């Protein structure tokens, strides 16, 4: 077939039907395009809420020291020496876990029981200093006795959250026999 007639047929075929005749396409080495399978979009990144870190910390404290089990236990039937023995190991385990994942610093690095002077011209930041006792109505005090140094977080080092349900702080355990 001549190039001129192939061009003429191609032009009118595309104009009226929107496709190139197969005989012309194969004559010039064109093949039908195979549809490319659409790749599915990647799954969305998990959205983490602020509360997820708190729930994760509860999970870690439960895993390492069984803190939630202890707090949810009714201890009214136990003797004080039994509770004291349980609390001693719980305290050590919780402290080790907390130290491993959170760095804490005192809000006021001073000795408890000593007088601490405050700026009497303005009230202290209530998130950092809580005034207790005979507090003036305007919230401004020249100072007072430090009863608690307070704690603030310097850094948090929690492992990355996986795909687990963070609302489950302690999974049920089933022993298979």
C-alpha cells in the first residue's frame, strides 16, 4: 500500500472513529498499547495522636513492672507488710523504666525545706510553680518554703509506634496447655 493512501486512510479513520486501522498500524510496526496496571497507592502513614505517647508509656510500665495490675488490684485484704514488699520491687522496676525512657529535671534546683525568693512584682507561672498555704489574693508572693522541687521533662525516648492498637495497654494472656 502506498504511503499516501495509508496516510489518507489513517487521517480519516482517526478523524471519524478515533482509532488507527490495525493493518496500517502493523505495516508501520505499531502495536496496541497494553494497559499498564495501576499500582495501588501506598498505604497512608499512620496518624499518631498526642495521647499515643502516654498510652505507650503505660504499656511500657505495665510490661516492665506490672504497674497497672498493681493499681487495679484491690489491696484492702492484704497486710501492710505484704503491700510494702510488693511496692519495693514495683518502685525499683518503675523507676528503672522511667529513667530509661524519660529524662527528668527538677523545676527548682534547690533544697526542699529552704526559703525561696520569688519575683514579688508578678505572679509565678502556675505550670511551673504552685503556691500553697497563705497565698495573697493577687497571686504574688515574695517567696516561701520550698516543699517540692517539681519535675519537668528534659527528653523523651520512646520506641517508634508500630501497628499495634495503642489503646490496649496490657493484652490478655492465655496459657495454652
